[in-house]
C-alpha cells in the first residue's frame, strides 16, 4: 500500500491543537511508551484523539444519532464540540505522578521540566487507588466549577472521561484525589492539567459554550452515548500503526507532519461510512424483487407488502411482525429495516437470533441481501459486516470474508474518502459493498460494524452491568435492530431483554420484532419496555386472539399505537393431531405403517438421549438408515447434518428427496431450518414450540405419498384419560405447567388445526393464565402453575442481580451511578451471563488411532476413511488446520457436568498426552479443552474415551451417525 496516499477532503478550517503553545512541563508528560527508544507525549495523544473524534463525528457517526443529539443541545453545534473536546481531554489525568512514575526515564523528563515526582516504589498504593481516568475526571470537575459550571453539571460531563476505560467512577472515589496528594501531585501538576484542558477548550471552540453549559441538565442517554463515542476515538487514537510513537529525543512534530498525521491515520483506518440508504420511489413488488433477486413473476406476500407500506411512512419506533412459520417475516424485516434506515439515516443493522446455528444461517442471508442495496461500492466507503458469537470464526462464509480482506488488504484504495476492496485481476464489480473489516473483529468492537448478525446474547448484554457497557450502547444507538424468533427467550432472558429495549427506546432505535408464536403478554411487555411512558395506552390495547397474522406499530412520534391484521389470502392448511403412546415399539409400528408407500417422517424428541434411543430402535427395525440431528455432534458434523437435511428436505429438493426416510431430531429442527416432511411424530412441548415443529410439516407444495396426503401430527404422550405430560425427559426440560396447558388446549380445541388461523388462539390459551378446562383438571393445573410461578420468580430474581436498571425517562445524575461492577473477579464471572442454563462443558474431540499413538483427522472427514490422516501435534498447526480442529468441538451431556463441572474440567485438562501438544498454543485453540478419543477399530468411525470423576466412570462414545453418547458407572 502506498502510505503517501491519504484520504483527502479534511476541513482544514477546523482548529488544530498547537502543542507549540504548551509549556515545557506540559510537553514533558508521556502518554504511551515503546520500550527504551520510543514514546508518545500526552499532548500528541490528546491531539490525535481530538482529530479522530472530529472525523468520527463528521464521517462515521450516523445522521440518526447526530439529529437526536441536536435535539438535546442548548446551542447549535455544542454537542459536537463537547464530544470532540471530551475525546481529546480524556487522558489528562495521566499528568500526575502516580501515572508518570511508571516509567522512570520518562518520569525524569518530567522532573527536568520542573515537576516533582516520586519514584514508583513510593507510589504503589497511590497508583492502586488513582487510575488516570479518575484523575482525569477530578481535574475536569475542578476546571469546570472554576468556570462557574454547577457542580451537578460538572460531575455529569466529567463522568464521561472518568468512564473511558469502561469502569465509571463513583462520586466517592473523587475524594481519593484529595487523600493521596503524592500520587495526584502538587500545584504544579494541577496547573499542567488545567493548561491541557484550557488548550483543548480553545481548540475545540467550546470556550464560547461555557455559558450554555452552566446549568445544563445533560440527558443521561446522551452521556452514555458520548462515553461510548470517546472510547471509540481513544481506541483508534491509541493504535500505533495509525499514530506512530516518537523517538525518545523528540517531543513535538514539525507543523507539516502534524498536519498530515491525522489524514494518514484516518485513511489507514478506513472506517466505514454509515449505511444511510437512499429513499427511492418504487412499488412494494419492485422493491422486494430488486432486494431479494426475485423473478418478475413473484409478488410479495401480504405481510411483506403491509410491512413495506408501514415502514415507508416512517416514524417507526417498534414494529412487531407476527406471522406463521415460513411466512416471509425475514424478508419483511429486512425490507422494513432499509426503509426505516433511509428515513432516519441509520448507521446500520443488527439482526439477533436465539442460537449460533440460526445466526450462522442468517449471516448467509444477510450477505446475499447486501449486494442488492441501492448504494454501489463506488458511491461510498465499504461497510463493515460481522458475525457476533463465540464461534463466528468457524462459519464458512464469514471466515472466507475475513481471509479475503487479509489477502487484498494491500489493494485497499482510497480516493475522495472512498475505500473499496477489489481484486485488480478482476474487471467486474465487487460482489458486496461490505467487508469483514479487521478493526471490528474484536469481541467488544463487532457491534460497531454497520451490519452484524449476533446471537440474542449480544442484545441482552446491553442490559448487563459490565465493563465498557457504553461502547455497546453507542454501537446499537445508531442502528435498526431486528430480533428474530423473539418467543425463544425465557423468563430469565426477558428480564435482560426488557431492560435492553428500554434503553433502545431511550435512544430512539427502531426495533423490529419477529415471531410466529408470540403471546399477548410478551407483546405488551416488549412494547411497554420500549416506551414505558405509554404503558397505559399499551394496557388498553384490545387485540383479539384471532387477530393473526398481525403487525403492531409503536410510532416514534406521539401518534397512537396501531395494529393491523393481515389476512392470508390462501385457504388455511389443515393439520390433524392425536395422542400416541410413548413406547418405542409403538413408534416403530406406526412409522412402519405410515411409510408403507414411501414418505419422509420427522420424529422430534425433547432430549438427546431419547433421540438417540429412538434412532437406534428405528434402525434395528429396518426403518434406517435413520438421519439423526441434535446438539451433541461436533460443530462440523452438526453443520453437515443441517446441510444434508436442507438438501434432502428443503424447498429446492427434487429428485434428491428420498422415497422413504426417517429423521430423528431434537429442538435443533425447530428454528430456521427450512425443511418439509410428510408426517410428524413429536414429544409434547409448550404450544409455541409445538407449532414451530408443526411448521416443518407439509411446509412446501409437493405431492404426498398415498396415506400421507393430509398433514398429521402424532404427539407422544400416554393418554390415560387425564391430562398427559409426555415423557420424563419432556418434564425435565419444560416442566409440567406449559405441557399440561398445551395438552388441555389441544383437547379442548379438537383434533383438527387450521393454520395459520389457529396459531394465535392456541398460543394465547396454552401460554396464558386464564382458567382452562373442566373442574377435574383444576387441581393438577393449579399445582403445576404454582410451581411454575416459583420458578419464574426465582429466575427473575436471579437475573435482577446483574441487570441494568431499565430506563424510564429519568436516569442517574452521572455515569458513576449507572452501573455497579463487582470487585471480586469470581463474583463478576458468576454474574456475567444472560442465560439461565445448566452448567455445560464444550470439548474439542481429537480422534486417535486404536493404539492411541497418533492423532488423526476424523476418518469420516477424509476422502478415504480407511487411510488414517495423521496430524502432527508437536508443532503449531496452520491457521486453516487450527480452524478445522476447532470445528471438532462438541458439548458434553449436561448430566455429566451438572454436579461435577470443576472435576470434569480437571480430569480432561490433566491428560498427560495433551499437555505436550503444541496445538494448545495456537490462538484459535488456546484455552480449549481437548479430549482425545481412540478409534474402536482401524478405519472405523466410532471413537471412545473415559472420564474418571471421583468414584464415577463416564464412558463416552462418538460417531458421526449418533453423536456423543455417555454411560456412567
């Protein structure tokens, strides 16, 4: 790359902080050190941060955010000047002995300039209690109050820089700056800090604004956003590849180099422009065809057309789309998001899903949609796209995008502030104006990308009291947020979700919620969380349970909340259901009869163990080979299973669709897999999940085998005349309450379901609280309901320990009152979860030869399974091989680790063979638990291992057909 080329277009009229006017004492303070040869003066880091913040505000921050900030400012342009000033001044607290003494040679430089500074050995306690962010805040409070700014306003504004390392300062901590004078420094140090602040006040132009700030009550959401903005500016300005350190003998840059330094850095950073799609006049049909590559003959569905029309009107706060499984909700959401983003000038789009598997699938859909966006690569800087979950680097298309950026990074061209990644050997346009920008790959930064697909955890963590929470809020505050499969969140997760929604509402972030099976209670709870000031209006909403499909619009204005029923023009699809005995012999007999003329059957069990036993019984009876899919497979095998199911039973399956086939699966088949079966046998499950399973039955138009022309569901539960609860595994997973109410609702409804007409009535009755059924049911139902309420209360109470207080229109006075961070690392680790799940343990299974002498690639992943492909464990693997090894991860059954998690970890980690492996040092494998499993026979695909925990011996068996199986002695 030609480093002499820099991004032009900078407004040279912007005041530049001139370090030449600073005193020699101020110029002697260091901000960063590079060993014995290089350093960066504090004044230069302030200058760099100032310039980065200016460019971030003007070119990266979205119109959506800037217009909202403008509504809060007491004087036009004040908030821009304030944000840039705070970014520039955030490290002023480094001008104190407690910080400077960390480098003795550089401390001596300060002494030579007339500043008193003790050696570090005398300041260790001061250093512990005086982080430089605290000294920064204290210095700014002092300076602002000297300018006659009220104490309350001074504390609020200064709390922004006190939080720039992710941990806001409590008001009480400010007293430490008076209690520890040796660490803070005497009057000469205070003069230097004041000199820096005055210097940047003048450079930012905020001096004239001080009168407007005197009694200003800064809206609390604004403080949070500016705090996140300052962190982004600091992180970029701290990147030494963008802003190089100085030689130790240099303390100031020549004017010409000072002028070009921020231009070069901004060009190298290649920060993406906001999405801000243009508003185009086109019909709904033309819109959907162009965005999704539909043929001219295709028309949008009714739900998609209505969503388009609502979004085009603008002023959307929350949009809840409820429609049947496979009803086109994703396309409706993407389309609505674009139209809303065009009206607001949004930064980008966040799509949140329940699981990593569903997020992976959605990422591919997003990447296919993006090239059809109306802005072309030559019109704007490349957008950044990320996949946000712990296994993102293993998702094929995302990993390929990252590799593409690495390969062509040298060919990143910048001209007129346009950054386009392209292959010089290719004449055509790039396939997508979005790249896996390297800077956004970090776990804390991925939400900052324009387009990101995440697990719902990332949204929930915006309501988790944790470090750098403000960064997550500025990342979300300029975007459109889509929450898919919202029904999948449980009571514990909903505590976090509702708090997160309250903050998104405070920032005016448009939220689009998708679900096929949402209860009225959850719909209203999400609306009230987003707009708590409209709670009474929400409570007064009258929505019949028959209103389905349904779109609910909560406007960003004061206009009334609207509901729109979207009738499906197609006739309802009828599905018959009946109880079926849980005995596997009965299941085998039924499937043998049902599939006598061919057909594809899906059997859904609620536990992996039940699924494995069912598959084994069907195979033994000659109904195999059965395809088995559950969460107990290696990641690579699970992905292969999903792909095979889609190929065989998806919408594009033609002659590949088997004449006769049985698939046994767990809940993994409920979400996102677009597959279609002729008959369904399923464990009893809560109504919303049961309907999701039914959504895989007769899903696509095709001819059916004789006897299976009508959709039928057989629900596994022993019908003894009372309310059935299904298998013991079902009880353990879901509890009796929802199972009993689902069973009762089905019985009262009758044996024929009309879809989608009956979806909402069934969900509201089964998952609601109204009395259900005859008198002789009530005792059983009430007992289960009371137990369920206790569990609900326990989950909500547990979540409340770490959840961020929902925003209700009035926030704390300053950021130090916003969150409580635990000082005990163990306590923090316990609280840092947004899912209330049983302990789990993931291991990387590495196959060994039968004698255990060599590690090999899984035989079923090779061209010839009979020939072992030996892997060298004594050397660091290549990135490609390490990435492949990481896909051999599998989650052990919870029954192994529920009570013995630490002991299991210790047993696996202490394997003497693995301790010698160099693999453990590779970044993708470091910290992972590796579980060697030996082949039973040479060339075989079954692996086995033992884990000894106390007096128990867990015998593990793994195969690509069955996944992980465990027996315990």
